[in-house]
C-alpha cells in the first residue's frame, strides 16, 4: 500500500515560511524529491493557457481575458 502513495505539495520558496515548515515538519524533506522550477516566461504561460482552452467551448469574446487571467 505504501508503495502506491504519492503526494505533490507546492510551496513558495519566497520568505521564511518554507524554511519554518521544513524545520517544524522534517518529514517534508526526508525521503522526498524536490523539483525547483524557475519563473516561466509570459509567452509560455500564454501558450499553455491557449492550449488548455482548446479543450473547452468558450465564446471568442471572453478568450483573451481568460488567457490573460491564466497567464
């Protein structure tokens, strides 16, 4: 059962809160894999939003605002 349990936790590294959480809950960093992601360029965020919106039927007049919000 334990072999199939996977969790994904997302924390912002900004500020002291991540350091405090890791200190208070050492299980967060023991036996885990940490993937650091850099900030995405705006163009990439817009492309991902555009691709995801193709899966939904949305009126054309709302698309630019929704894409802007997603990005």
